[in-house]
C-alpha cells in the first residue's frame, strides 16, 4: 500500500488488469506503450517510460537488442 500511495502522491496512477502489448516509437524514440485491458486496446503516451516487465518486453518492442 505504501508503494501505491507513493505513486499516487507523485502524480502517477496504477492500472490494474492492464497488460503492455506494444511500444509507441516515433523517429527511433519510445513515446509510450500500447496496452490491453477490459476497455480494449489503448495507448499511453509518456515522456519517460520505465520497463518494469521483468523481461524487457517494452525495450525489445521499442527496438532494443536482446540476448536469449
């Protein structure tokens, strides 16, 4: 609960039940992510995107290299 409270106090929000499914890349710059939830597909644009997927999905979708 402290983590959620901290996110909200600093202007962030948490979208439960939402999965990242793609990256929004413009001119080789990550500009946001494509998400899927009960409302359907959506786009979240951001000046800064933190890939906290645990496996680097967003980074790879944005064009970063990966090693299997």
